[in-house]
C-alpha cells in the first residue's frame, strides 16, 4: 500500500540529501527544515521530525533513527533551500 505524499522524493546518500536548490545537507539538518515533509524509513513514510513537531503527529514519541532514513519527501518547489523550522516556532 503506497502512502500519499506531495513533493520530490530525494534519496539519502551517505547521510546527506541533495536539496532542489542545489544545496547538499545532512539529515541532521534536513530534519529541522520546513520543506521536509516525510522520511522514508524501512519502506514506510513517516512525518519528518519538523512536521511531526508542528502537527503533533509524533510516532508514539519515538525518535527517528536518521541512519535508517532512505529518502526524504521535500516540498520546496521554489528552490528556496534549507529553512529552519525553529524560525517559525520560536
């Protein structure tokens, strides 16, 4: 069963993702980006830590093991690049 997502699916390569803006960022940074909507972990899509925090959709309080993330769904359609969720929630 496939799960619905909007945005580009970007594969994780050696713990990094290539943003649509051309930047390459680590997953540690990507998890706090407003554009990361979902992480693919063991074939399943889960809310990214940034979106989970904002929407309170935490996975039973579990922290995502970044080493297990296979891909990131990114909704950055304008090429803005990394923008911290902390700027929005603070």
